[in-house]
């Protein structure tokens, strides 16, 4: 089984997701980046784009984010997004 890390996806209005995940791909201001368990500490700005999350079960979910910030440290990651909507397939 893949290593897991904790992820929270937050907007100013509510918490959209909290749980263990295998992988996250996010739209940074310098391009997309991926995060796995035990990633080095990182804080970066997010751009407009698609946030892809592979849950502990292996299923993938996608959201459209409209900017914000991302932080990961000690196997805990947080997406602080200005706005988030479910991505169209």
C-alpha cells in the first residue's frame, strides 16, 4: 500500500476535504507540482487550475481552484484556496 499523508482543502467559507491521501497535484504559480508522503516542507502560492487528489482508496477527485496557498510539512498538507468548485469531467 502507498504511503499516506493528511490533506485539508479549505476555503474562507468551509472545509471541502479532510483525510488521508496518496498523492496531490496542484497548480502552482510556476506550473503544476506533485506531492507524495514525506515531501520536504514547502509553502507556495497557487494559480488557477485543477487540483487532483488520489485518496487512500486509490480513487481520484478533481477540483478547480481559483488561487490561494499550499503548505506541506511533517506529512500534513493544506490547500487554502480562494474558491473551489468540482471539476467537470
